[in-house]
């Protein structure tokens, strides 16, 4: 256990409540802290699924990269990782994280309610860009920004980014293998089998904004991405939003907006007003 507890057993400190979801990584549950009665969430991951690990002196052992990169982070638009347990008998990791019942999965919200307005999309995207800036300052590349990895408070439109299972330490060298979701990867990966962190992050933000205002990812498979030239807009949506997406999703990586300069785009109008109010 990696925190301030006196024992290492997850079940000594938490009681599982409800199953939230499952995937190739493992499962997620709500749980209650037996001492404080605080509701949390726990991601339960088999050690055999943790292929990428880093030696961590603080833990005196190798830990999943997800833990090493996520645990030190603190930002209002990130789901906080509170404690980490490892069960030596079952060989499962348990990541205890904050849980707020008024937040919902952004993907499910769009699937149920349809595309968001340009104003709401701008408000949400501004938060995403700010948290990406924060991650860059911490030397972390999330590598899997998408609506399925974002929680949304429908009343305030505050977002929280989660799932660092694909995250990497930032490097000046191009990636030659991919982490994340294939339909969010930039075209240079499918053409050259390499891509760089910053242009790829900007591309992914463009894909995310397309999901917000159009209701779906702009691509169905890797062939569409490899052959991509430019998005073809079929509606009369907000021109500034479409221009932001186009600038993020330039075919050539070096022509995309710089990740540090994204917030200077005209789509992000001042003052920062919550359109839900």
C-alpha cells in the first residue's frame, strides 16, 4: 500500500459498493472508506495487464507507469489518485481515486443528449487545453484524450480527465509505437510509423472537439486517417469552432496549432463564462 495507512490490505480500509464498469484493463467500482465514510472509486487491475513499469524509490519496487505518472498530479480538471494498494496473493493493483456522483461519462452524455452547443464545447475544451498545459509542465503526456476518458458535471460543465493507463513521460524523441485509441492517432503514425507528442496531442484535441460539436469521432478506422487530407463540413455550424478543429487537424504535423498557443484561438472568447448558467 502506498499512502499513510498502517496496513497494506485494501479491504481493511475500503468496502466495495457498486460495479461501475469493466474493460481490457480490469474493472472500476465505487467504494467507501471504512474510517471516514468517504465515497471513492477504485480501479482494480491485474498485474499481468501492467506491461509498462518504472522503478519507484518511494514504493521500493516497480510500479505501473500509470501509478508513477498519475499519483503526483494535482489539478482541478484531473481525477485525483488518492491511494494505491497491491495484493501480493491475487497480484491485483487497486487504484483508489476521488469520486463525485454529480459527474458523468462525457461519451455517454453526448450519446444520450446529442452534440453540444459551440459555447458549451468551447467552455469544456478550454479546460481540456489547460489540463494538457499542466501535464506538459509536469512532463507527462496523457496519450489518450477522448470523451470516454473525461467526466462531466452537466450542471457546471466542469470536466475531469482520468485514465492514465496510456500515459508516458514526455520525451523529445518521436514515438514509434502507439498508446491510446487507434482512431484518435494522427495520420503521420499510419504513414510513417512514428509521431511526436505535441502535434499528436493537438490532433487528439481536434478529434475531441469534433465529438463535442458533431456527436462522433471524425474517423471510423485507420485507413480513413492514413488517407486524410481535410475534414469536409456538411452543416452550418459555428465557423470559429470548425476553424479551431481544422487548425488542430492539419494534415501535416508541423502546420498544426502549437499546443502552448491553443488558448489564443478566437473560439475561446473572453471572459470565460459558463454557458450552462
